[in-house]
């Protein structure tokens, strides 16, 4: 894939995402967040979950 083809593909993806209603974008973001945490815990155990909690506590101080 040449650089121009890749740029065209990425532009199409961004435009199609921006054309979605804001509610649909929010639903996708929530689904993606839930999916990421599931796979991180499933494949790497509790370590990513523990680190996430630690960083959240530090940032809330």
C-alpha cells in the first residue's frame, strides 16, 4: 500500500466517523472501553487492573 492509498483510507475512516451522530460515537467509545479492560484482564491477569486503580488514586489526590 502506497502512502497516498493509506492517506486516502485514513481520511475515509475519519470522515465516516465524524458523520456518525454523537450518541452513536458515545456508544462506540463506551463499548470500546469495556472491551479493552476485559482483554487486558483476561490476557494479562490482575496486574493491569491493579496499576489502573493505583494511577486513578494518585490522580484523584
